[in-house]
C-alpha cells in the first residue's frame, strides 16, 4: 500500500483545526496539527509533511511569515502550501511573491472542495513537471527533471504552480495559451480558479525573472505567451 500522505494543518481556531484533522484522516491522510506560527515552522521541518495547509491569520507568526520561512529552509522549500484565508482580497498577497503559496482556499470553504484541492496539489507535486528535456528561452532555462529554473545560470525559486505555468509557456514555443489552458496545465483539470489567479501568478513569475520578465507577454483578451520577439510584434 502506498504511504499515507502527510498534511501539516496550521490553524489557530481549535474547532476548525480538529474538523480539518478529522476529515483529512478520514480521507486517508496522516495529519500533524500546529496552532500557532512558531509551532508551524518547527513542525514543517520536523514532521516532513507532503503538504502544508496554512491559515493566514495566526498568533505569534502570521501565515505569510511561516510560508516565507518554509520556503527559505532548503529542506522544506518545495513542500506545497495551500493557504486558508478569510478574505478574498487577501489573495493577491497570498499568491504573490512574498508568500509563494501554491493554492489558496477562502473561508468558509466546503470540505469536499478543500479535499479536492489538496488532492490536486499533491498529485501535481508527485507527477512533477513534464519529463521533457531542458527548455531554454533567452537567458532563462528550465530543467524539468531537477525542477529548477536558471536565470543567467543562477537558480531562482518558483512555487510549483509558477514552475508549471512557466514550463507550459516554454513548451508552447511562443504560441499563445489561454488562461483556461494554463490553469489546466498548471493546476490539473477541473480545478476552479479565477482567471485573475493566473494573472497574479504571472505577475509573480515576471518579477522573479527580473530583467527577463518581459518575455512573458499578456495577449489581450486571449492569454499569455513566452517569446523573445520584440515587444512591438505584440499588436
Ligand atoms: Ca486564524
């Protein structure tokens, strides 16, 4: 039998934490609970979770800071994070550069939907990026087998979702991909996210690519493409 996947649940509302643990265990997951930010950072390193379900508003350390520490510790940097947030307008912050969550769910949520999202994120993490040989565009190189992106030869850190979006754009070889296509490639089929989520991820990718971010082009009314063609060709 396959090893049970391990989810670290970080939630300070005890009732909700217990409810989450109950449902996750019922669905076959192993669960570790942390009720504050400090404990969450400790548990992420000690428990070796496959996924972290992270509440944004936490005592001691906010969820943003927990995510940052998880991302900067090499042993946990690649653990997918799903953020729980009470407000839809926090989403920019969550998906954005500073936090690097792979997905988010707004409260109140349906347990069924949350479990589906957890399953999807874990599946993506397991499959990893496509097994294609390295892809290069200008000074940006993707090494799918090592799950690495190099800019001018130096590695940069992308979240799993960002990595898959960038890989999809590179694999498209300059063709435009619609937001719906990008969502499917990056997040798996049937995952309901708003188109704006894709835009927020793309903004984060551009920032991380620095001077090379301009290769990610928004094609108005259609979607995105990655190209080295001069910007003027975009009309
Ligand atoms: Ca909270």
